[in-house]
């Protein structure tokens, strides 16, 4: 089952309160965290075998995939240090 994380920058107040990550019942596809330098967001995208992952907001393919255990990342909007936190709940 997948889980949820949240992102919040205390400097500029940019927030993504509920981002789904992980695997459902199948191994592929799965949701992974990314940072988009085109539209300056953090989110999750589906990873499929043989397909290029894209930003869920602007569909640009020049995203940076973040490791699953990422908890500290610079805010894509202002560049200041920010946190990714685990949230309650799961998805299948």
C-alpha cells in the first residue's frame, strides 16, 4: 500500500498538504516524489516501465526524482530549506 506525505515551506508558505507515494497492489506503476524546475512544484508522478515520468502539474519531463526517504529539500518556489513530512493514511 502507498502512503501520503506533505510539503510545507515555512519561509514562503508554499504547501502541498497531501502527496501520494509508494506502490499499490502491483509493483508497477508506482508513485514517486519529484521536484519540477519548470513550474516550481513538488509532487508525485507515476513511474511506468519504459515511459518518461512527467510533472503532474505542467507535464514537463525535466523533473528531478527524489529518493523515497527524502525529508529535507529546498523549496522549489523560494529556494529555502523545507520539510517533507509523513501523513496519516494509505492508498491502494
